[in-house]
């Protein structure tokens, strides 16, 4: 018997930054495969829109990091929040899939709860790092919490939250090929020293991280005249956003690649990677790397008071120890970046130790199939 889609087979999806957009797009593909005729509306980036999402607003409008960066955008963000609430009340989706972005999505979840719309939350807020009291708030507004890190599920025990570890979306990825294969695919010379620089997916991250990365690249080129540098441009950014920074380094050979972060890192001998999901994405390529990050002084001061974890890089958190260097705030200087990359290029024992630890992290992410498991959870609450 052929399936006949119903008019009510629609869901609301909200995803912010590039990684959330990718995870949500893969889940939407699975939903459409399992439930032909299903439609989705909400907020998403280019991958979600390509998957068929009717975007009422672009992800870039709500994906902002840091207190100082958020403040001027509050009117626009609150406007989108109200708009989504009205759209949900008018369209009555059978479920909502909210991906990451807790400060926005938990507020939206509260509005959806009042409308009687089931909420599946994908990518748990980091209650294990700070604001553990949020678990009680989550229990009031979320029907199903889907965790992507293996230790997160236990933090919801006894809170009333229905939580499940679904595996990490990156567990879908095959083991990496040799660097030469990625260099060939990207049109890079195979024999040259290759350094990846991953400055992030937000304009504020570019502003703080790309200039010192490029200064570090100048220092590394002095030691390695054959060096080539490769930068993946996140789908949420335009290449033009990088041009003002590159203009100050005209003699530096920097290749820009649209997306394809894992291939860029895979092509490298070592990588400079901004803290966040990108560290795990890069770590799974089993290439030596240095993690860097800078916030505004105000955002950093607030974070220092609230965050209670020993490490900030996801690969270090998963490993339970510092397997990759973390350069934060003043330590994220061109001098320190260049020195740490140089150590990974020249110290074979350090390289091999880090790669061995990254293999352990990769093995901890669960079995492939996370997008399918998430889709099944969404369909479960729709019933």
C-alpha cells in the first residue's frame, strides 16, 4: 500500500551554526526517507535549506557567540523568536527538532510547550560544564533530549529529562586517507609542508583568530619556505569576509576552500583549529593540531566565573586529559601558535602520541547511524 502524506506531516527545525546545520540537514534527509511527503520550516543554514527546509530566517541571524557580540543583536534575535512562536501557532507542526543553540532554543521550547508541540532537542546543552541547574528547566520544556557525547546521558539521571545517547554524527565518517589523497583532491602539491588553519564560522571568530593565525603562518614560512596554508571557508561565511585579513599578507600562499573542513585538515601536516565542534571534526582526521580561541574580555571574564571544566577542546574533554595544546586569549598569540605547530612538525614522538590519543577519541563516539536514530525519535514523538 502506497503511503499517502497528510497535511499535518510538517515539523519545525531550528539550527544555528554550521555544525548544527549539517547535523539537522542529515536528519531531515532521513525523515523524508522514512516519511515521504514530510515538510519542514524554521531556521537553518545552507545545508538545511538545500535539504528542503523552508527558512523563515537564516541561521546566521541567530548564531552569535559571546556576550559582547550578542548584545547588539538582541532585538533581531528576539524578533525571530517571536516570529517562530507565531508560525508554530499558525502551522501547528507535529513536532519540533531544535539543534544546539541552547540560549535561543530553550526559550523557543518553552513557547512550543505551551502550544502542546512535542520538542526533540538534539545536541545537549553543556550542563556538565556550567549551569547544571538548567536540567530542571530542560525537563519542563523538552520531551526528548538526544546527546551526542557518550558521558552526557548520565548528567540527566534523576532530573526528569528523557535523555538518550544517539552517537555522534561524526561517527559516520570513514577513517581518514593519507594526506596525499586529500591534497590531490584539493589541487595542492603533494610534497610541500601543508598547514591547515580553521578560524571558525562566525565573523567575530574571524576577527579575533584569523589575524594571529596569519601572523603565525608568516613565522612558519620563514622556517619552512615550501609551506602552503589552507583555510576552509564555513558555509555560513562568504569568501569576501576573509579578504581584508588576507590583504595584509599578500606574499603568503593561502588557499581558500569552500567548506570541506575535514579534507583541508586531512591534507595537512599540522593544523591550527578554533575551539568548538571544529576541534572534534579535525581530530577525527588524525592529524596533529593546536586548538586556539579568543573571546572579548567581557565574555571571557563571565566564562571564567561560570565554566567548571579543566579543558575547553572537545577532544581533550572526551579524552579526559590534555592531548592537544590549548591556546586561549593572550596565549593565542602568533608566537605561541607558530611554536606549537613547529613542535608538532618537528617532534615525531609528540606527533605520534597525539595521533594515538585521537584514535581513542574517535572510538568513543559510538556507532554510525546518529541521523537515523534522531529521525526515529522525532517520528516517535509525532505519533
